[in-house]
C-alpha cells in the first residue's frame, strides 16, 4: 500500500470491525473503556461547572477566583492511551473509542493514534462513495443557504428558514465521508483519484450543528490524500501540460466574459456556467513525483517552476521543495531573482525559506542573483532583530550579519534593475535599482530597528495635509500600523483609547498609520469610529511599510523623545507592551543598545 497509515499490519488489527468482532483473547482488559468513560464523565462535569461560572451574575474578579478554585480539566493522557489500545485490539467498543479520539480536541492524542482511529473507521465504513457524494451535496446546500442569507433581495422569512437549515445541520458527518474516501483510495479503483482530491480539499469539519471547524485529524487525512495522489498520478508531465491548457482556456473564457458583458445578471450567469477555475492538485502531484526522481526526469526544471508559479494546497512546503531542486540540479539557473521573490513571499509562514535564502546569499555566483538573495536575507535579519523577546546578544548578531549583507550589495551592479519596485508618496510606482535596494536596507538598519534613531518620516494625514514625525519631537510616540480588515488592530483600539486618556498629552502621542488600499475605506471606518489621535494613510504597498520591515498587522513602534526606537511589537497590544509604553512616558525605560 502506498499510504503510511494504510499498512496491512495495522489493518489486520481492525478487520474484526467488519465481521462479528474479535476473539475473546484479543479483547482489551475490561477496565480500558472504564478509563475512557471516567474521563468523559469528569470532563463533562468540569465543563458544566465552568459554564455555570461563566453564566453567573457575579463580578469578573469573582469569576476568576472561582475558575482558579475549579482548576484545570481532568488529565486526558490515560483516556487517550486506553482508547488507542481498544482500537488496536479490535475490542468491543472500538467504534466508541474512534469517536472519542476524533471528536475531542485533546493535545495528548498523537498523530499515530489518530491514524489508527481513521484506519479503524475506514475499515468499518468501507469504500462507500455515496457517503462522500451525500456529504458534498449537504455541504453545498449549507453553504448556499449561508450565502443566500446575505442577499438583500431575500425576504426575512426566507432568511429565517435558511438560518434554521444552517443551524439544524442535516448533512452527514465529515468524518464518515473522509473514512469512506480513505477506503476508496485503498481499493485503487476508478474513484481513487477523486477520493484523494476530496481529502486534500476537505480542510474543515462540518458539524451537525452547521459549524465549520478545523480538526487535527483532517490534517492527517489531507496528508494521506496528497501522498495517494502523488502515487496515483506519478511523474507524468502530460498531466501538467493538460492542466496548463485547461487553465489557459478557462482564463481566456473568463476574460472574454468580463470584457464583453457589462456587470450584471448576464455576466453572473455566464460566469456561473463557466464554473470554477481549474484546480492544480493533480498537476501539482505530478510535479512532486517528478522532483522525487532526484533530477533524473527531463522536465525537472519545468516541474519545479510549475510548483512555484501555480501554488496548490501545501504550496509553501512544495514551493520550497521546488526551490531546493533548482539549487541542487541547475547551478547556472538564470531566473533566481524571480524565484527569490516568490520564496521570500513564503518566508513569514515557512521559516525554512529564510534559512534557504540566507544560504543562497553566500553561494550564488551570478552577481545579480547573489545581490537579490543578500537583500532578502538582510531584510529577514532586520525583521528578527526587532522582535521584542529577542535577547540582546542575538539582536546584535542579527544586525551585524544584516549590515554585512547590505553593505556593498550593489557593487558593480548599482544601476541594474532590482526585482522589487518602489512607490512614491503620490502613489506612482517606479523601478528600483540595486543602489536603491542597498540604500533602503541601510536606512532600515539605522532608522527603524530597536536602538536606532528614526529619520524624519513624512506622509499624508487622512485630510490630505502633510505630516511628519519631527512634529512630535520631545514626546514619546507610539506608531501603530493598522488596517480596517485587521481584527487584532481593531480589537486593540479600546486599550489604546484607555491608555491615551490616562497618559499626559504633552508627553505622549499615537500616530496611526493606516495601510488600507483605498483612502475611502479608512475614512468610512473612522466616520463611525473616530480615534482621538493622528491618523496617516499610506496605502497597502507604501515605502514606509517596506522600509520599516512591517510584515504583519498590527505592528507597534515605540519612539522615545529623542527619536530613539525603544521597542517594537507585532500581532497584539498586550499588557507587557503597554507597560513598556507607560514606563517610557514616565521616564523609567532603559535605553536600548544602538544599532551599528
């Protein structure tokens, strides 16, 4: 069998599910299910008490005290181990044990235990494709109902009926459909490819309540689907070629509809008839199978480029695999600037991409390719040097390495065109040179990292007037990079309002830097939710955002009265960072070490 969790040895332990049951001498000790049931009872009792505290009409302080007295929930380790043992032995309560492991978000359940549970359920359900079809139909009905409740021309009575449909959740269980798909794959029958794609696409669990949630076992089943698809498709370049032809035809048809039909009902009808964009799952699997041959396939380069240009599910890891193949098998590869830009785009969610770029910064021979890698590697080091939790020794080491990479980056190629562009304050986009790239990095190191001194920064306020940071010299300034689409940004505003009201105005100022693409979006939000501090609008691809190495929102930069950057924090405005701000305003903050 080609799937790790479809091993014959493991299936042999669960085949009794399909028949009358296991022999008496294979039954687990009689106390195994007792352990599981005891945990279920204790956990349910704990949750009930926790809910009672939540609903109690008492102060938050009293609720916190009662929660502390209640303590954590019961230990799940023994129950998870007992359930796994029941499944492995094919015991009488195997299905109940499977249900227990798959439907409870227990941290102590290993991936191996979840694989065993899925194996058992697949053996029990069998290759019943109708379960997948029924699930898809019900999921489609639920999602269609959800979309219909948002339409203005739907009557209130119809919306109420649709909400009841959503909440009632008439759909089959996700886990049964997934188990059936796994069993279909084991048969290697006509539906095996479709079953593998279903597992890859099924990233949420549609519960009987209508709720859609992520479950750990879905990640495992998706990995099984990916492995199966690679095995089933094989290193067949024709699969990729066929997909590219289908994609080109679809894009041509969509472009024709959008350019010839005015926006309205007829356009919507034609787009619906055209259907969804072709999915690259099978082509992506074929490309991976080609790369797995270690450079022996004649289409290795094209397969690697396909994975980078047409990301599918798991695209980040597959993109890295493609980049590594290009580095390993094509020493004279001539498209590194473009590929480095793509790999850099993965780096925030896939840290190995940063290490890969850092290695290329030293190993690439082509001067333009090497300088491009040096730029992205230095950029990553500057970002990490700004982490609030980074020890000072590591901060200094990162800044030193970044300075070495940035200095002289443009030697001999100063006027060559860089892969990135820059945007002027009026929104005009223009090419960057490598001299521009080197200057930008050095600016970021000296003027935007913790311990450095900011240079004057100018940008338009929402009303169009020009403002700059020098206007706030002598004050502690908190720069807040935010957007209306950023939930944590908006959630932090009440805390920022509260802090602003408590701190002396002559000593403290917030400068909000809004990065919404359209000015009107920010204006509309602030009309309904005015902020008691200065707000600039710089757009979604501004020079400020890139030079200050802002890669997530919100990002907060705390600047002292003399322009020294005291601290940076990204993702949340927590109590520790608030304390840092308050200490700076009261004059109690410790000065950070200067940037080289």
